[in-house]
C-alpha cells in the first residue's frame, strides 16, 4: 500500500517540488511507494508551491495563520483538516509555523522536518545564514522527527554539505538545497521501507 503523506509549506517549496517529482515522475525514487494526499500552506508566499501540487492534481489548502487568534486555534484547524485523511506522515518542508502540543500529540512520530543545520549546533530559522556568518567549512542537513520543542526531535538522517570556497550566502543556500532535495526523499524512502524504525502508533 502506498504511504499517504501531507506536505506543509510556507515559502517557495523547492523541497515540495523535489518530493513531488520523486513521487510522480517516471524515474522518481518514491514512485509507487507514496502519494501526496494534500499540500497545506500557512501564508501566501507559498502559493507557487501550491500551484505546482495542483499541476499534479493534488488537493491544496491555504490556511492563513494570520487569520487565527493564536497558534492553538491555528493548529486545531490543521488537526481538523488532517485527522479525517489519516495521513501516514506529515512532512514539513520549509513550514515556518510552530505546531501546537495537541498537533504533535495527535500525529506523534509521524511528523518529519528538514533543518538546514545540525540541530545540536544550531536550532531555529536562518541556518544557512548562521553557517555563512560563522565561516563554517561544512554544515549538516538534518531530517528529524518533530517534537514540541523546536528542532529537538530524534534525528533520522544527516548529510554534510561542503562549504569550502563559498562566496555568498546564496552559494551556501544553493549547495545546501541541492543536498536537501536528495536527502529528504531518500530518507522518506528508507522510512517507507522500514529501514529507519519509527514508532508508528497514534497516541
Ligand atoms: C529549507 O532550507 C529547509 O531546510 C528549511 O526551510 C527551507 C525551505 O525551502 N526548513 P523550500 O521552501 O523547500 O525551498
């Protein structure tokens, strides 16, 4: 049976694009293993990503966080949208909102995130800017489970990015994202094939 995933985005959605291509293109590594049942965005900057998903015939929802009185109300709406779909995994791909305790509890061990740094060294947004400003010779892209505390879940996969010789933040981002686009789908593949053990039970 194909795994059913929901993808959450906030920005340009290049990770979403890579996942969609791997799910739906002839030589995609996730083809026949996975279907994207919904793409959710929390702000208008993600509309181009939603359009790409629509191009593949995938349902999309723009649930504007700014329309909710707080994070709990916003996350509650997300739970109401997702729960009837019984997704196997919720894949955060550049999603900038923090999910509530209830959301994490409802989908515990089924929520994945990609972080553009080693979370043991740097948590929060702007991981590439941090690496650039620190003149790091390399950084680590991380795929991890989502827990209540930001960037604190179990690490599922990491891959190093060589930053030697970079001339700008844009160089760092380009090198990093090239790795992200491969690593996220490869990690999903391993999870779907049970090569990375995750406790799959609803709590
Ligand atoms: C990526 O760098 C990801 O690691 C971070 O947010 C960014 C999203 O980029 N969590 P995109 O929208 O997938 O292009």
